[in-house]
């Protein structure tokens, strides 16, 4: 998943809130490699691409140890109907603790000088606000900082926490957009701030949109009788500071949107595309630590479910100019990293919320991914046969074989091992071991002269493209962690790659990568054979 010039660095807590904060780097979209994209020859690696339609034994459709369903899941209601101004849609979610999520989407069918106004009541007195202000420093680098104060006559133009002596609310910026090709949205400035008026019961917020034919207006709130976030908890202010829901990213009616890079079609300065993985939801589900995170995490996972296509994956709907030029990949393609990331979040969401729909979606993707692995891989010979899996595909419009990047390969291995842990189906462990062996059989070829790692194995059999600053290292660390937990030992070939990447990062003064030690290897009672810990000779 080679990505564009904008790099989003997420600080997330993996597993539970009390653990140290770890780093996750993700960028936006595939970018064309410099030059011809080829590096030095990788020795005896043969680019034997396999595209046979192998018959797969489909795993069971349920986890080996099913989680008891939640006593009461949130109640979600969606309504849609025509009004004088156009089409009005409303999504309401009522949680068992009576927290309430509400979103309105207006699709304007007429143009009028009279603006559309929606009023929202906020009960209580002594209202205060908290929000993230974004500004440029002396080097024109965007920085983010918390601002707090009393509730004024208008709200700041961003997502805002409002607290009174009776209620607690998180309200979005009233977004305004135009639908464009390939499921993109062109966002436009809303000239109307949210106006605040004091009432006998508390406050009234007036959310205003210009009425322009073809435009969309959206606003959402989350309300609770209790504080949505306990800001006195360690790490929470720092974590929420990075959760962008307005500036570079948008939470919309049907999913999570991010800015389109220059290689996407269409693209533009205010054009956003619906990304398969919601990284804010990932933080909410896997970090948690607050009622707001728990509530919004469920909402965001629920919204993503209808976007999964019949084959089992989430499409990247814009086109990629360089993927089309290199491989003939058309719009609506499959990106293994974005999809596998989303499936892992759904697995964690299943455990967190006990909502079987999240398991079903992850399982559907897993079965699709097994087919992708069988059909689209390169065979690398060694002590055992190993596979490197193509990063991209288009099922309806087949393309040339695409490259296999190390970070995709590692994330896919982790997902397969998680599915094996969930289902006890041998096919998941067998495929995970083939993917791991693919990396082991090519260990030396991944390492560059400057100790950095190549980004990808190319269809030509060469290595090439520039790697991320530290994402691949974190993936290596997390893969080792899983191997230790499952089998009691780490892999020495992955350790070699980690050592080289770590040396390069230290020489280049790159920070942000996972620095806490791996778990201590120890014997693990297991019915399955543990992977070999020795490296390839």
C-alpha cells in the first residue's frame, strides 16, 4: 500500500488503554515509485506468479469459541424522506446506557437564498467547550493543540465537546459537500458557523446550511448524561488530539473520507474519497478509554458493514493513475492492506461489543482473502516453498500481476494467524506459514546497502520502491509478538530484518517506531507444530 505525500501518524494503544502508546503510520493512496521502480536483482528468487483457481476448503462460518451475544446491543434507526428542500436522512443510535448518536444528511434538490436551519437543544447551564485548534508553525507545519473555555455566541469551526451541568455533547462541524465521480466528495466551506442561543432550559444550537441544488449538508452529535471523556486520564488528551474528524479527514453518512492524493482519479485540493479502513474507528475500538470512543467505535463499524461488496472486500473506488499505467488496475480495485486492517478492527470489535455482525464481516473477508492468496501470489523457493501475495487486484476487471510489499505481507500474516486463533481452522495457519516463509526465503534481498528495507517485490523478480520511515518495522515487531504469543518463539529472519531497519532508522534519526521490548519467548503448549526459529541459510 504505497501512499501519497500526506502521512497521518496515529498514536494508538494496542489492546487496552493502560498499555503504552504505540505508533501507527498510514498514508493515503498508492504513489508512483521514483525512476523505474526497480532495485538490484534479488538473487535466485523466481517470479513464478501463480494464478490458478485452486479449490479451497472453506473454513467454518463461526469462531471456535463463540462469544455470548451482548445482553442488549445499541438500537439503530435510519429514516429517509422527501422534504421541501430535497432528501432528508436521519440516523439515530440509542445505546443501552441511553447515550444517543444522531446524524442528519440533507441532499438539496433546489437552490434558494433562504438557508436551511436545524436546531439542537443542549439542556443545562454553565456550558464549557473543548476543541482542537489547528495552526501553522514558523516552518509552515500544521500543529494541533487543545483549546478550552466558556460556550460563546458561535462554536469554533471544528468538532467540539460541550459540557453543561446536565448534559455532555460532541458535535461535528456542519460539513457541506458535492458528490463527484468514483464515490468522492468535494467539500466546500460552510459560511455559517453554529450559532448559540441561551434558552430557559439551557442552550439552542442553530446549524445552518446554504441551499444549493446538488449539495449535501451533514451534522452529527453524540450526547450523554455522563462525561464523554475523562480528560484527567493519562494519555487521553494526547490520543484525542490526533483524532481528526474534520480537517484532513471527514466522518460522513456512509463512511470515512480522506483527501485524494494526486495519483487518484479524480483528485483535487478539496476532494475526499471513502477509504476502506476507518483509522479513527481503529483507535476507538483498540484504544478505547472513554465512553465517546466506545459509542462512536460501534457506530463507525456498523456504518462500514454495507460497504463490503458481495465478494467480501471493500473497494477503493477512485482510480489510481500509476497502478493503471503499471498493471492496468481499474477503479474499484482491491487493496490488501486497507482491507486487512479493516478486518482486524472488525475482529476486535466483535470481542469488544459482542456484535456478531462484525464477526460475519471479518469472516466473509477472510474467505475472500484465502481465494486471493491462492490466485495471486509469487512462489519463492527455499527450505520450504514460500509465497509473496500481490498487493492489488480487480476481480471484475483482471489486471497484470502487481507487486508484493513487505508491510502488506506482514499484516496479512498477522490476520491469518488471528483467524486461526479464532476458528482453529488449519487452512488459516497453513496460509500464514506460507506467507511467512515467503519473507524468510527472501530475507537477504529485502535489505539495502544503507540498511533500509526495500518496499516491495516486483513482478519482474526485482526488489524496489522506497519503504515507509517506520511502518514496516512496527509490522515486523507486531508479527514477532504474535509468533511469540502463539508459539513461544520469535523468527530469526524477521529479527534480521528488524535489526537492519532499526539500524537505518537510528542512523537517519527516525523516531516514532515501537520501542518497547518484545515479550519474552517461552514454551507454549500447542497442538500445532511451531514454526522454525532458525533462519534460512
